[in-house]
C-alpha cells in the first residue's frame, strides 16, 4: 500500500469572527483543501455542509466535509489548521459504517499512541489534537481508493461587537463542490438579521425563538464570503445552560468605550522574538505600529532584547523627538533563526513597560515566565494569525497589560491601546454561584463576559468596574427564567483555560481535567474516534454515550487481565536478564569464522542456564588497548564509584590508555561545499544565505550545526540546531534528533527539556523514557535518571520493542555503579541489580517509526553479528531485531578478541503510512562500559534507500 501526507489549507478557519465587516470575494483560485504529493491526484471536496447557530454574542459553526479519493491507493489524512482568537473546537466526528461517530476526549499522548497502534492494524481511527497555540491537527485513516470519507468539525467563540450589532462572518474559499448546504440560525433575536451575502441568495425567516436561513445548491462555487449582523442588546444579558449535571451561567455586559490615560513610560523593554518562526509575522505591520507609538512618545529609552534559543545581549537606544531610526535599522537587520525560548529573560526594575513582539509559540528551554513588579506592565503585540494568543493574553493580563493586535489599516491603534485603557473589573462576587471566570477582567470590543457555575436556582452577580478613579457596580439577577444558551458551559471552560495559560506547566492536570470534562482538545487532551467497542475497551478509553453500558461490562472483565499482565511482564524481564547474566559469565573459546546465515527472521536467543540465585559478576579481564580507526571526536568520560547495592567489577590490572574515534559520516548535500569552504567568521552568514532554500530540511540544520561546531562556533551551532524545535509542531521524531545532537554537542542541560517534551508526546514508547533518563544522567541528576529508566523495565510494552528492558537494565546498573553518591534503589527488583562491564558496546538508534534499521558488526575473524546471527562463536552478543522503529539495537562484547571490528548500519526498509525522507541514525560506541574507565562517543548519519548500508568505523583491539 502507498500512503501520502495530506495537508489541509483550512480556509474556513480564516474566521467566523473578523474585524472587517465588508464581505470579500476570493480573487484567486482556491488551493485544494487536502494537498497530496505531486504524483497523486488532489483529494476532492465532494460535499460541503455548514450550519451556524448564533446566540447573543457567541456563535457555533459546524462544518461537514465529504472528501473523495480519486487515487487507486489508500491514503492517510493529515489536516493542519489554525483557528482565530477565542475560537475553540468543541466537537469532531467521523463516518463509521455509514454513521457519524462522535469523538471522545483522551489524554493527549495516549490518544496519539492509540491512533498509531490501530493504524498499524489497518482499521479506522481518527484523532484531533492541539499542536501549539490555537493550531490543530486532524489525522484520519484510511481514505480508501476511489471512496469517500466524511469529517465533521464544530467550533465556537465570541462575535465582534460593532456599534449596535454583532458581526458574524463566514469565509467561503472551497472552490466548486457538487453539493452545498448552508443553514444559519439566530436565537432570541427581536429583529431579522442583516445579510451581506455577496451574491449568495440567503434570506432569513422568522421561526420559533429566532430566525433561520437555508441555502442548498448543486455544483456550487463556494468562493465568496458571507457576512451577517444581528442586533446587540444595549443592556446586560444573562443566560443559563444545564450541562454535565450542573447549571452554568453566562453574563454579557456591554461597557461603553471609555479612554483612561495610562502613565507614559520613560523606559521601555522591547522583547523582540527573533526565532525562526518570526519570519512568519507581519514585520512591516509591526514596524508601522511602533513608528506611530515612538513618534507619539517623543522621548523614551528603549532596551532591546532579541529572544531566540537564548537571549542576545541587550542594546540600549535613546529616542529623542520621535526619531527611532537607529532602533528601526536594528530591527530591520534582524535575521530570524533558532528556537523560541520566550521565558528566558529577566525583568529590570528601571523598565516601566515591556513590549513582547511575538507569535507566542514558545518551544525551547525550561525557564518559567517572569512576573513583573506592581509598577510595571507587559503588552503582547501580535501580527500573526497562527499566534498562541491565549497564552500571550494570560501572560500580559497577569502583568497588568493586555494583548494588542496590529491593525494594518490603523497603525495608530497600537498607540491608543498602549497609552489608554478600558475599564477593568475591580471586584466580582456572587451569591448562589461559584467558579467565577471573567477572562482576565478586561473589556474586549465593548463587551465583558463572565461565566460561572450556579449553586441556587436564583443567584446574584455583582461586578465592580474601575475606570481610573471612577468605579461603577453592576448587579445582575441570575434567575431560573433566564434564556437558555448552548455555549454557557463551553464559555466557562474557554475562560478558565485562558486563565491557566500564563503558566501551563504548573496547571497541566487541571487543563487535562477540563479537556476531559467538556470533551474539547487542549494542550493536554485530544479527541479520538475508534472503530469498534473492543478498541475502546482494549485502550481503556470511555466511548460515546451509545456504547457506554457495553463498555463498562467489558472493561470490568479486562481489569484483572491487565494486572496479571504486569506481573507476568516483570517475570519475563527477570528471565531475560538472567539469560544476559549467564552469557556474561560464560567463557567463549576463540573459533574460526562461520558463514553468516542469510535469514530475515530474528533468531531466538541461545539456550542458557539461568543462575539461581543471581551470582556475583566475575572479575573483568585484563584491560586491552582498543583503538578505533577514523577521525577523532571528543567523548564523554564517566568516573565510576562502585555501589554497594550492585554486583560490580572487581579490581583489575592498571587500565590501559584507550583512544576513541569514529569514521566521520560526510553528507553530499548541495549546500555542504559552500559551508565547508567558508572561514569561521563567515560560515554563519553563508548558512543564513542558504537557509530559505532548505528551511524545511532537518538535514540542513544538522549539517550546518556540525560545520559550525568544527569551526569553533559553538553558540551559533546550538542556535542552528534549535531550529528543529520550530520545524514541525510537536513532531517527536524531529525533537528526538534535536535531543541526541544536543547531547553530542555537550549540552545535556538543553537536551533534558527537549526529551521531557518527547515523553509527554510519546509516553507509550519506551524510548521516550530511555532518552530522558540518559540525558538526566548526563547532567548529573542520577536519582531521577534511574527512576525514569526503570519505567522502561516495569511497564509492559508493545511487541514492537522486544527486550528493550534488558538493554536499559545494563544502563541502569552502569549509571548506579558510577554514581559518587548513594542512590535510593529500593524500587528496583533485587533480581535485576548486577553491573556487567563490557570491553566493547555499540548501540544503534534511529528517528523513524515503522522502520527497520540493522546493526552489523564483523569481528576480527570475519564473523558478522546481526539480527540473524545474534551470538558469535567468540561470545559477541547482538540484541533482538527492532523492525518497528527507533531501536535500540545493541552489540556487546565482554572480552574483546584482538584485531579489527568493522561496524556497519543497514537500512532494511519501512512500513510508514506517510511519505518519509531520510532516516537519521545515531551510533554510540562505548569502551570499558560500566567501569571507571568508560568512554563514549556518538556519530549521526542518514540513510534513505532500502538496502543501503553505510560503514561506520572500525575498532582495533591490541593484544
């Protein structure tokens, strides 16, 4: 089967809410909603059904799209789209057996794991998740050849108030569709809505409780925008909704525009996001807004800090008479590169006002967002539609400021919002209601929205607004006769999530609870659709209401089975570790080389007598001199201190000097030569010159960083590497590569937060725990490293990861033996505590899921160790074959035979459901593993073609 990436240019997400009220005509042919690769015909949008329900100042829009796959091959759909400020996806459904099945909430990492596991079985899953900010990804599998697939999305949010009207806009840029159906309902409307239909024949008619309009067409060109205005009440309105067994209220309080002068700043801290994603902002618009602001201020000091993977040195500019030309030139000269560590700056007490110009997509580092003093304020200035506005708003509102969107039609709008304020909530209280959320307490577009949970049928809400020295109190009755609103509870959830966004790491559990409770995707939860009730039971995911009773009965039956499986798993781990120990304690005579079996199937482990009880590890042999042919690369050196709790290497002869090196892998990409020929002073400029041509290539950043490191430009190399965090939001494969390369570059402290993120994204994969544990060990956080690695040992894993526990146990024991301080090892089963030192150890890992890479090592007698020949006559041991992605595959030698060992990596093939580029491999070499003399090196290389084999290096063991 051949599958392809599908990308959705979600034109509907241009917004149901925009500032412009005049409908627009799309003046260019719309791109395909789903874009395929060049050799596949575009997926067709065969039918489009849109329904919108407007209630007061809120609207919910549901879009149902029927896609047709004209290709003779099965496809996976991967649809990525942003939603505008304030909009929230609140429902998603997929057609299963001819009916639309609603999605249910699931913990985010688990949802992704379940989707990918079911996808391997070839059945029907679908997953909707938040990537970052208000950006979403929808994955659907499969779209069968020459068949249709139907997807339904619902999203809701506030409307824009314009004078006496609410404004709702629906951009239609879908091109021609065979069937088009549009239905709009306006609830609780006293007058007919006004329609700016731009050629659409749309008429509203009076119905019970409101107005409705319907438009149905065949072979219809959906290429024009529809705008609707509904009456906005001049007085405050209160609504109710019963949901989740509780009563909720929503209050909409109109507030007359009032300009309250802010103190003019004397010193401004300008935080300029200079990361790679900064190129997607509207820089021209930002400069125009700042131009008006600085000219208005006249004289002010500006302290500029560029934020990327790390903050740059501050520059100070004195603006006099509105002349900010020097600062403007500095901003215009900014080259956008590196990841976004937006929290990595320190407030200065002399600064009155901070301006953060950014998209808010912070993706690097572990710093917490600074909190400003009472006399300071932070304003987040936004020009990009894909910005994480909720997070920026929470940060700004926590620090006495607000989010300000640049308006290309009114550059003075920035000045007005920075120098004047709207009334804010000074105090809010309620009797008979609780859990009050007011969205930061700020009036937006002349409207204040407050939501909460009702405790009594009749309650009272009291809101005090402060505007300068003036205060005004509004009291509202939350009576049982208040009109119903379908989005009252959802609005509360949206306001609460926004309040938590200022520091989401502190509130991950509450964010997840809200996502599960209200069935919405958040940064901690996703929405998933499964095909069968058995799948919901197997993965412990609560199904839609129609299947709930059956699920509960089946789930009770499976509970005991899961507990027994965990016990059985640990027993198997112990048996496997005993086999490794027995191998380690076995003496192997040197023998002539044997023919290598040409088999694809992994051979079973050789039969070994299991020691009982676990014996003490025997003394290591006298150390030999081991040399590895190739260019020298600096390695990490571990100083060991034996642990009393572990079996350990006993004293041996004085250690010999060990020289370590690997044959450097040299890529042949077209950009390489210019970078190699450049001197150290100009190589970064040449990289920037070539970057636009390779911006979506992870290989480009890896290779450029390597060359910068070779030329002594370490800080710039780390910046270039950090671009991998910007490439594809929440792509765990790319992030793994970034973490590995940061470790190789000697920056484990930067790798740890990267691997923590990978673990959140892919907690179902044991490699996520292993990578984080090894990175923690490299930073000296040994206890947390041991605890994290032991998760790999304790948990049952998918069969794609055979015997990974034994490999990780070797690492746990080696780390514990090397620790200079006592560790708490009570959690580790005593049967698994034995350090087994090795002369040579090679470990192969790679970044691609559903792919098969192989480690081959040929010993001095010509005998090749591989997946097909796992135990050599000289006692070299190869681990199990990983055919489903990532590795690790491990080659181990306790007593190395004198002579040369040849190391190779082979790309056997892949079963990926999407088009993949080259696979990145990492080969790590250890000598004297598990001893005080341990040395480690790593090399990274890329393989693209099936059956491609690359020579990695040679050991030369001296007798």
